[in-house]
C-alpha cells in the first residue's frame, strides 16, 4: 500500500493521480495557440453581444448599440427593391396587358416579376413551369380550353373557370361509350355518328374541336385535358361521369379559382397573363 501511494514520477508536475502504473494526470499549462483561441472567442462573444441585440431581460432584451434587427434589414431590402420596381409599376398600372407586352423592356419586367407570382399562386396546380398535372391543364402548349389570346388568359385568371360537361352514364350503353372513346383517342370522333346523335356536337362543335366560350375541350388533337396513363379509360370515365356535374358523385372536378376581386391586383393579373401567354402557346 505505501508503495502504491508514493508518486512514481516525482518532479514532473503531475497531480498524483496515477492509473495502470504509468497513466497520469498532469498540470501542464495549455499550449499558447489554444489560449489565444480561447480568449479571442470570449472577447468575440462580448463584442458581438454589444453590437447586436442579445442579453435577455425580464420584459425586453438589450437592443445592441447598432439597433440592428433582421426585420429592419428586410424592410431596407424591400425599400431598395421598391425603388427599382416603383417606376415600372407606376408605368404599367394604367397600361393594358397588350400595351405592356408590346414594349420589350416592360414586358421583360412583367415576365420576371410574374415568375414569382406564378410560383406562389399557380404552380401548385399547373406545375412549376406550367407543364400541367393530371386534372390541371398544361399552359405551355397552344391547346386552349378557353382561348389563348392575352385577353382570354386575363379573363380566365380574373374570373376563374369551371367547365361543365354532363354525365352520360345514364344515356349511353357501355358499347356506345366504347365507340365514342375509341373514336376520340383515334382522332376521328367528328365522323362518328354517335357524336351527333348523342348531342356531343352541341358543345364540342361540328368539327369536335371544342368551343372556347364554354371551355369544351378539343377532342381531335390527342392533347388531353385529363391526362392519364390509360388515356382510353380516362376518356371513357369523362364521358360517363362528366365534369363538374353535381348530380354524379363520381364526376370530375375541375375548377380554376378566381384571382380577381382583390386576391391579386389588376397589375399582377396583367403580368401573369403576359407570362402565361409567353410560356409558348399564346395566340
Ligand atoms: C386550385 C388549382 C388551380 C390554381 C391554383 C390555378 N389554376 Fe388555373 N386552372 C385550374 C383548372 C382546374 C383549370 C381548368 C378549368 C376547367 O377545366 O374548367 C385551370 C385553367 C387555367 C387556364 C385556362 C387554360 C386553357 O386551356 O384555357 C389558365 C390560363 C390558367 N388556369 C392560369 C392560371 C394561373 C395564371 C394561375 C395562378 C394565378 C392559376 N391558373 C392557378 C386550376 C388551378
Ligand atoms: C353541355 C356541354 C357538353 C356536352 C353535351 C358534352 N361535353 Fe364533353 N366536355 C364539355 C366540357 C365543357 C369539357 C371540358 C370540361 C373542363 O375541362 O372543365 C368537356 C370535356 C370532354 C372530354 C375530356 C377531354 C380531355 O381533353 O380530357 C371528353 C373526352 C368529352 N368531353 C367527350 C364528350 C362526349 C363523347 C360527349 C357526348 C357523349 C360530350 N363530351 C358531351 C362539354 C360537353
């Protein structure tokens, strides 16, 4: 016992705690580089908390000598942006969408700022690039339900759209639905007698190319409003259950929300109409 108690490494600045014969705790000073780092770090903390909002109190906190806040910085950034945007916004406020689009600089401005608006308000349904989603029409092609002129697009965004096609399950046999659906998928429905006999012609038109005033889809171009892996089955479904027909619980729902009436400003709607028109399919 007395042997173990003796410090086997006298004079080397250890604490006297020794394990496994030679593993021992020393009292050396930490290296200089470490001490410099250590002191710099707490000095930095003090300086930082003097400059920026920091120490909490009971009801408020120390505001920092510079008075900086993230909110203030945001407001300053916004003010700087408004300064750049201001003159453009003032100009386009009283112009029509067509006039704005005719001016290269203003039209470029409109498209840039509409990109953000589109992401915030439209992309969830129509896809981030307007490429469409099942049930939500593509905006990049030149196939329009409601027309692709600047004015048509503006009307669509302002007032929303809700096409109506009645369910036909009760008035068509399965064989007739098959016939019509196959004629549509092969692009020849206009010459299918059932198309006229069953009244499809009244809405989709004699050439089956649809009518933009009611949004009745073009049934001849193999571009589908309701896309699906099995397009034939999807067409059959639409014929049977219609679109937005409240009397059929299996009907397709298709509603483009209204963005006018204060949801978006008139200027924002004009910008978006130009943006959509320029996605590729504007007429
Ligand atoms: C909640 C989903 C939804 C949102 C959000 C939405 N749309 Fe739509 N949009 C639709 C649907 C559904 C239709 C098709 C309506 C129909 O079939 O009657 C449509 C139709 C359209 C059309 C007509 C396409 C054509 O072929 O004529 C345009 C243009 C359009 N949307 C633009 C926009 C823009 C721009 C925004 C953003 C400001 C937007 N949409 C936001 C669902 C949406
Ligand atoms: C009362 C008017 C009306 C009648 C009648 C009508 N349709 Fe439609 N149909 C529409 C409208 C409007 C749409 C587009 C709905 C929408 O997208 O909001 C549509 C859409 C469709 C679609 C979907 C096209 C696509 O791109 O996905 C098919 C298929 C279709 N109709 C076939 C028919 C057939 C076949 C008949 C006759 C048996 C018929 N429709 C009768 C108004 C009508």
